[in-house]
């Protein structure tokens, strides 16, 4: 979201409302944004959250309504459709509501997803889908639009030269938080198969655990699996990395084998920064590049196909060079300002004009 608002600040004033304690507060404040914090509670399997949810939803909706009045807001923009606080705040304020959909609804618990969809289609003035994969879940209504996330604004470092390393290794990067479903387990299994045929391969996992115990357990399982397979010398683990451009440009190949992605900023970044990409056909990534021309798309959860793609790309330097150049060109064309944040700005203008009538 910030990728769009940074570019639209000359036209609109943005005030962010984040979950209490979010690490994003300091980042946004440092960038000059005014930020409020609200103790959002989302539906989860935890009994405590289920009990608190309806009461906190009403309370937080009232809190959000107070913030909009204090800031004299002209519209509310919710950054995903499962957060219904905006729906409640709209009931208190009658402000126009824009609902962004960043998760792939098809993969959510369907009674909930269908409820969220109905509310988005009937309460929000506009529904923004980050990809065609997301859009297909909604009714073909004029208020439902596809607006992709923008590419990074600039590069801090010069484009890397795709070339063979002096030590002969081929280094692959898996850049994703350690969350079940994000595909690190598939990457590890596929890497084991590929490494048995090509010992030049190396794999680096990088990401955070978001402070959740289940994510820490998932990472520990991956580390244990590497040790059991005797791959600790060639498979390594890192933590959260703020300088995404640097780590992507240091890799020879970027992997993303998530089971479900509505868009995938990681894939977009890899293509934009010119590092060859192998991704699973799990939703949004298929829309980010052309298979065989600017990257490799493998069937979702298909470990043998993943291993084969690793071996193919690692062994073919000219193909990696082709993918690097073609990927950079493709995303710069498809995700131009006119196709991304400028469309969002036009949508804001449209909503505000209608409100002014």
C-alpha cells in the first residue's frame, strides 16, 4: 500500500491506521505519515479471539470512526477484505469505503470468504483486486476493479551482471517469512533432489517468523530436516532482511513455491531487480511473467517439477541471462504507473467526486 501512497502524496493526504504494536508504525512515521494504532482482533482458531471478535469489531469500528472525524477524512481504504472494521466505521460515518483484496479468497474458509465477499460487493463503493486470480472470485460488477501493486520506485544498486561465479556455485534464494503454506518445505525437498544431481547448487532461506510460535516451529522443522539430510553446509537460514534489493541481486536464482499467492511482491521484486525466477502456479505469480521467456512457472506443489526447473536453470547461464533481461522489461511494461498507482489515484478521484454530488 505504501508503494502506491508514496507516489500519490502530491495529490492526496494519507493517514495510516495500523494494529497496536506494529513494527510498521515507526517505518511509516519516519516516512512522514501520520499513524494511529488500533488493537485489531481478527477471527482465528483461538477461543479468546472468537469470543472477543464481535465486541472488539464494534469498539474498533467506533474508534476508527472517531479517527476519521478527527482527521476530517473523505474516504476509508481498508487494506484487506477480512478486516471488517471499515464496514462498521462506515455505518457510523457514511464515508465511502474502498476495500482492497490482497489474499486469494479461494483458499480461505469459504463460509467466511463468501461473507466477506458479500460485504465487499454490497457495502464498499469500490473493491480493488490485486490480480486477475483474485478478481475471478468476485461478481463482474463495475465497482470491482483489478489494480496491481506498483513496481519499486527505483534501484539503489546498479543492475547485476548475470555471470558464472568464480567458485562455480549457483546460489538460490528463498525470500519469504517462515509461514506454513509459503512453500519452503517444497523448496527444501526439491533442492535435495536437485543437489543429488548437481553439487554446485546452494540454497539460502531468508525471512521472519512474525513473532508467532507456529512459525518458529515451522522454521525449526526446516532446520532439522536440513540437518537430517546432511545438507547443512549447502542450505542456510537467515532472518528478516530489510534490504530486499541487495539480497535478490546477490542471488543467481530466486525461488517462490508458495501454495497460494494473490500477487507476490517477492516475485515482482525478483523480476524487477533482474534475478531469474522460478515460481509455482499458485495464483498471482502466473500473471507476473511469461513462462519460458522471462521465468519458469512450475505446477503447484509439484516437487519433481521444481527440482527439474532448478537443474535446468542452474545449468543454463544464457537462459538465466535471457530471463533477467526479459523479466526486467516485462514488469516495467505491465506494471507501469498507468496500470498501477495512477489507476488507484483515479479511483480515489472517482469516489470523491461521487461523494461530493
